[in-house]
């Protein structure tokens, strides 16, 4: 028989917030659910009680975890006074459950009780000893973890026990006989009937004998008549079926006339007793005059059913019908269109609370705080079969020009430069002249760094005059963003080298007049774009940690260009450690007290009115390597050892070039290098050691910046040849025996190194398990084993032991009995 009760509260107003960025869109939605569940399993009989209940704290239990579960349940106990009662329970669950014991009546468990954990049987135990009549009660075993409380309730019935016979006491003749146990006296028959009404029918005769009433059948007849009168004292006048809606409060009332207002009343749903909470509960009872009411708050579909009120031997029932209202959406979700990095909010209202409401994006369920990369998609609100859908469109942020292209006026055969700055660096750029696409080459140089863009026209000609346009585009946006400027090239002028001269000619002859023009070719302009003296690349700069880095780049340019330094794409500004200088033909960047974080790519940009140029180099700031691992010592002999280690995890910015191995005597502070030449690998043999001397070793890694810190010292080791395990023990035999002891003797092994002791083991004839005869090895060549069982047969084996290990065991050829040798009273 199982009853499950659930209480759910879900917010009726559900909203979902969607935030977007340039490449990532985050949706945040909330849905609050509170669930309280309870499962009760009851089994009762006339003489014992078993009750199980489970109170859950949440419905979402992570994978791999579980609520407490009783593997072995405690059992009801009926025992006489002065005896003992022991309840045992075995519980599993993840996380591990906390176990406690309580009495159902609320009375504290007596101090003499023992509550402990049986680690052998893996059981939790409540032990009550000796029992008294006050111990009769229902006892609860409560197993609790983060997910639920599992409660198993069983009864303890303590009966009046007869004195146990002690056979030895019966044999004693001295002393007066023990006084007879006095019968309990009852004042009158009414009191006796009151007592019988509270005990099981099968115990009537025994209870009557205890209280000295011999008219058992007469009492039984009067008790039946008394119960009939009691039944007549209960009169039920009214009870009606009820229909109600979800989320309402319903009251089931019953009008009764009771002569005994203290008569026991039980409310039942279906076949199970109803859990009544007298404060802050969903189900509670109240009384107004002769009206007895059951109140159910926050009605849900699980509350529907037959409710019964049991009073004495009377029962009255009424049916509760819960009318469910259909789920509806109020209004429709509207499609949204937002700009990148704005917030989009979808909102929907439901006609009632639902436990299974979910938000979905393109058919996939959304989860709190998860990120989704998308520019558009379909969002849906689902509550079972009703579904609402709407589209979300996200537009990119428009590109803007922080500085537009400016008109340029240059002379023929010089350079022209067009430049601009945009609001975004993640753009695609192309250049056009009079609507025609331009391509990078010897004529046109196109540069795009971050948000800066420029076009350089080399050796400008009259044909280069025209309208130039830069076009910017971005992913997910088909719009073209443009900026336009005009380039004007001024051509060279012509002059007359010599004028016309007077000519005298005869009539009718040919006269020739001539002038000699001279085209004025302008000289090379002294102004030009910056150029690097050493080409477009510079040599890397390497310094040690704490030193100063001077980065020098020679150049030529007139007018003097603007100098801008960049480190890993970020513009460098002057600060406490950083200074910048520009000379007539040199750009200088100085960084003092260099740190490892200063390493990286350094870029120099030189720019004047006639163009720009960049130079790149790599700055490496080095420091000595970190610690090598603790050395491991192996292959120890009296003259040499082998040392191995692992390379340091931090190389200091440069590869490890070699290692230095040092040694010292144990207890000394003087470390001595063991190698004259650098060690390239991570393994080294150290020789020249003094026999029986204890040494420690350490390793130092070296790179371009110098030696690092020494590693942790190795574990100390004594320079001596390795010890071999001892061989087989010789001549194991029995030297003597008695009824309770056996004496054994043996000789030292022939092979291997000398032993430091011997391990003697034995076993009885009826077991195969060997056990050691002593806790520590035996130092001599004989041993007497006492405390043996007479005539019991024993088997023995022995093995030698030293620092290198344990030798192979040698077993006595046959078993030996604990008895004197033949001829001395034995067999």
C-alpha cells in the first residue's frame, strides 16, 4: 500500500532574456519549481507495527546519487522484562546517510541504551538492555542525506516476564525461600474492563490471571456489551461529495454526534491513512461544534479520490473530484529584431502553473547560463502540447569611419598616401579608383593594421589622378561602408631654351624659323617616405631578467616621421620602466628591469606625410631555469651510484643546455660538483665514493641565462655493495615436544648473505592458513612454541630474512603432535 503526495509551486509568469555579442549570444531564462514529496509504506498487525516513510527534499537527483534505502530493515520485537532488544538496520545511498534513532512518543531513549555501528556486518544497531515496561514504544530509524529522509518505524512490546530458573540456585538448601510475587490488585470490575479494552484479545486470560480475576468469560461478555454501547454513542448525520478546481482550498465536513469527544478518529484517502499536519500543512483538521472538517489547501490532480473518516467502528466516505482547467497562452510571442550586443526579451503568460515548461532554441532545450553562437533562430515556449514560437534576428553593429579619407595633392613622380580609421578591426577592405578595383603590387601598397587602413601610390603619374574609395564589409552584414577622396597629381611645365632669330632670305626661297623648347624635369624632391636603414626586419634582442633592453632601429625620412611602438599588438606608452626617443636617423625604445612578461613581438611604425614603414623584432627576456625534479638514486655499489632526474617544468625562456650534479656527505653543508664537463642528459653515474659512507645528491639546470636553483636533495644512500636475500634455512627439525609445547631448531642458510633473523610460521592440521609464531623475527637458531592443544597435529615452516628481503620458506617434512616423544609417556 503506497501513498504519494506532491506539492508543487511554479511561477505563472515565465520570461526569457537573451543577450548577444559580436560572436556569442547568451540566453538566460528562469523557471522556479518547488516539490515536496512523501512516500509512506505501512504494515500493521495486532501485535507489531512496521512503518516506512520517505520525505524527499528535491526531485532532481544528479546521476550517480540516490536517496537513502534500507537494505536490511529493523524488525518489530516482543520480549519479556529484564531481557534485551536489539534493532539492526543496513542503509545505502549516495551521499552517505546519517543514521539516528528516536521514539515515536517523543520520550528520549534511555541513557543505558547503546547506539553503535557494527563494522563487521555493516549495520547500525540500537541495543536496549535490560528491558522494562517503560521501553514499550514504536522506535524510528532515520536515515538522512542531501536528497531525502528515509524513516523506518517498528514496535517494541515489553511483556511481563516470568523469573528465569537458575538450576544452581535450586540446588542451594541454605537461606529462606524467595518471597512469592504478589498479584496486582484491581479496585473494581470497571477498572478491569478498562484494562482489558486496551490489550489484544489473545492476552485477555493471562491479564485476568495477573490481576486475580477468575471470571474470565463473564468479563469478556460485559466487554462486548460495553463496545456495543460505545458504537451506539457514535451517530453520523451528514457527509457530501465535493467538486473543486485546481489551486483552490477545499473543506470536507462531516456532522456527527459523539457521546465521547475523545473517541479516536482517523482520516483515510483510498486505503491509506492520511498524513495530517496540524500547522503549516496542506492537510489539516478542525472542529466547530458537531462539525468535523478536513481542509486540503492548494488542491492538485493527485488529491482526487475517496476520503473516509473512521470513528470507532463507524466509517463515512465522500469523493473529491478535481476539475482541471485547460492550459492556454495569453497572447502570442512576437518576433524580435535587435542590434548586436543589445538584449532581447521574450515573454509569455500562461493560464495556470505547469511543472514541465521549457524554452527551446531551434528545437534544442535551453539551459541556464549556457552560451549559444548564432545570429538568428527560432525560439519556442513549450508547456506540453501548447507551443508558442517566434523568430529572433540580430543585426551587426554598423561600421563607422572615425577618420575618413582626405583629398591628396602631390607632384608627379612622388608618393601619395590615403589613410583612414574605422570603429572595428574585424572587417574586410578593398580599394577602388574611379569604381575599378585596385590590387596590391609595385604601384599600390595596401596596409591594414587593427582599425587603421592606408593606400600608398608609388611614383605618382598624371594618370593616377582620380577618385579613390575604400570599401569596408563585415560577416553577417551585406552593407558596404565607404569613404572617398580625390588624388591630384601636378604635372611638369615646359620652357623655351632659345628664341627665334631674324632670318634674311631671297624672294621665292625657303625661310626657316625655329625655336628650341626645353622640358623642365624637376629634381628629386628632398622629401620622401621613411625607409629602414637595415631593411624591413631587425635582429632579435635578448636580455636577462632584471637587465635593461635597448631596442634601436635606424631609419631615413624627411620630414621626420612619427614614431609609434607596439608590443604584442598593443601600443606602448611611456611609464616608469619604459622610455622612447627619436633622433634624426634613429628610433630608440628602452625597457629597464626587464621581466619575463616583457618577452614578445615588438613592432615599430614610422609615418610621415609621404608614407609609412614598419619594422618587427622579437624581444626575449631570459631567466635561469626552474628546479629539476628530486634525483633518484639506483644501482648502488661501494664505489658508484647512478643518478636520474626530470628536466625542470620552467625553462626560463631558453632551452636547458646542461646540468650540474653535486654531492655531499650526510650531515655536511659542503656540496661538491661531481662532473667537470656539463652533463647533457638527465642521467649520470657518480663514482669515486667512499665505502660505507652516506651521501645525498642534487641537480642544477643551466640555460643561456645561467644556472638555476638546485633541486631538492635525493634521499640519502650508503655506498656499499647490494645485499643479497638469504638462501634456504638448513636442518629444520623438532628437538623436543610435550602436551602443550614443541621445540624446533635449525641452521644458518648456506647461500646468500647472512640473515638478520628468522620468520617461523605454523598452522593446525584442520586449517590451510599460516600464522606467524612471533611478531618480530627470531634472532637465534631455536624456538619453543607453547600454549598448544594436547595431541593436536601442527605443521611448521621457516624462512630467513635480511635487509635485502625474505628468503624462500622451508617446511618441516611432516606434521608434529603436541605430545611427549615416544618412550616418555607418548604413543
